[in-house]
C-alpha cells in the first residue's frame, strides 16, 4: 500500500486541486536530456588538463595520495546516475516493503530485558556526565597544547568524530548519553509551551551557529576557550529546558540532539517500546513523516558538514585570503558564506521539489514532496561525515588514549597515527556509498508516495540531479589537500 493513492483538494494533505501543465512523456524526456547535458558539462570541466587533486590528511594525519580530479568527478557522478538507472528497474512494491519492513528482535525474558535496559541507560548517563566533567576540568586546568589536552581531544576526536559515527553505524544512544538532558531531568517541569510556529528553525540557526564558531573561533585550539563555550552551552541548554521543558527543548530546539536523531535513523539498531530491534540501515528514513521545517534542518546538516570541509581547501583560501587581507573580517566572511551556502542548498531542494511535481504530473504539493524526500539526503551527510572524520579520528586516537590515561598531564609529543595512501580511496568510497543509500531511500519513498510505476520514477529526476551535484561537490572537497582555514 502506498502513502498516497488518492487525491484531495486539501493543501494540508499535501495536494492541490489542479494539475501542472505539460505532457508527462515530454517532461520526462526534457529531464533526461537535462541530466545528460549536466553530466556532460561536469565531465568537460573535470577533463581540464593539468588539474590534479590530493587525498590529503586532515590535520596532517594522512599522507597525501595523488588522484586525478576528473576520475573522482566522473566516477562519483557516474555511479550515482547509474544507481538511479538500476533502481528505476525495481518497480515491485512487495520486495521494497519486505526489505524496508524487515525486523529482528532478540528474545529474552521481559523482566530481564527491562532491567538490562534500565542499567544500560544509567551507565550511559554516567558516562555522559563524567565526559562533561572531564571536558570542563581538563579544559580549565589541563595542558594548553590542543593535541595533548583531553578536553579538545575528547570533544573533537572522541565525540564529534568517533561517537557520531557510532550513531549512524550502530545505534542512537545520545538520548541516554546526553549529559544536558540528564541534568535537565533534575529541573522542575515548566508550564510554558514551546511556540509551535518556530518549528525547527531555532535548531537550524543553532547548528549553523555552532559550525560558524568551530570555523572562526579558537575552539579547536584553545582548551580554555572550549571549556568556556561548553559552560555557555550548558547554561543556555538548561535555561531553555527549564523554560519550555526537557522534551520540548531537546525535541525541537537543541541542534545537537536533532543531528543525532536524524543520523540515528540510519542505524541498524534502534530502541522501541518492546526493546531493541535490528532493522535494515536507513529503514527509519523511509518510515519518517517529517515536520514542516525538518527539510530545512536536513539541508543545514548537509551544508554544515560540507562547509566544514570546504574552508580547509586551497580554493577557499585563495578566495578568502585576499578579502581578509583587504580588511574584511574573517568571521564576517565565514558567516556570509555559511548563510549563502545554506540558502543555495535549500533553494536547490525547493526548486527540485517544484520540478518534481511537474515531472510527476501530480496533485501532490511541492512542499509535501520537499518534506517527504528530504530525509533521503541524510545518508549523503553521513557518508561525507565518515569520509571527512574517520581519518581524523584514527589519526588522533593514540593521542586521545594517552590523554585519557593522564588527563591533566601532557608532557612530551602526543602520538599520532599516519594512515596509508590507500585510505584516500576508502574515504571516496564512503561518499559514494552514502549517495547510493540516498538513491535507494528516495526510490522507496517515491513508490510509497505515488501510485503506478512511471510516476514515482519521474518524480525522482530532479532529486537525482541535485544528488549528483552533491556527490561531485563532496568528492571534490575530499580530494583537496588540507590547509589551515583563513
């Protein structure tokens, strides 16, 4: 059964009482030609002679390995395009529903399972509180060398790089680990309701703001500044939870919780009212019914991860360097670029949704299509995060272990791990796998949204175009040598 098999004149149902102009067949043909011309243009740009990229180390933890840029661009874009052609042959809803709905639950006595769940939650809560305490203490009184300070290593290598990977590769444990959520549970419950009209936009602004601070401030280099920022974040978070309630704050406002909630929808393990269950990775994205502004947050997540890598590339330094030398504040330049990039990515999604409505020749509104298909972009963000941060995590893992053994020490040169050249190709494969998963999710969602066989396929044409563009952009960034942000 599909999500949408009938038509309604109620815009709230995601439909409008009118049909777009154009013959479906000719619209599909035009979009096939557009995709072909777009790929040809990308290929022409990629084949400019003398252009080479390097699979470079993040923070010097990897040995660069030369990879031709044209090969990266053609391979990434071509694989995504070919995967769409392959999935377009899969039109039987029965196998799709069987795969997306596959479940496996471990069998155990109900009382035992409940006891283990409570013990596990308490253990996670304790780990989260100890980690927060360690960050504050090490940040305030620990060594000043960032690669020897436990606070810096624990936040960036251990948490944002390593722990985040476990959320989309294994399970979303953040609701239990989150130390601010645990502390907020000690506060009294307020009577004030969160304004529904704000939707997800406070979390969008919060996520972009955190990325801006990471890029422009010394938060990754100065432990004292990092500790002060964590204290400020703690104060704001607890004040917000005390004002609107814990569930409302961490469910709608807190950007970190929303990031992990979306990443967790990719995980093969999830918690339900009946306990843990194994699912097909990404199945929760197919089942998700996003709220009105969730598409904006998904775009912010995708752009934030992309921007974090973009500012460490030579082309960005070549553009931003002269402007900063001319007197433009670096922080202002990054803020404008961050906001403009988000606007561009979101405009691309809006345009794709509108074109999708026309190519599918449907009464479904563009806004409904945008909300429904936006979750398919989450695997792209996860794939790029894995490509961008796995090497960073592995490279600094020895230093993190040393810092954990001696939290307030820091004597000597912190050890790092130099990764082999072939790791660069592995990073590229993570991006491709993320985009392949995105194509698969979009395909299943389209067939659950539209009846028939041709309409779901036609609805995906514009989204495949932006997925190819995202693929090329992500792979181009990963193949650039690392430079210090301007």
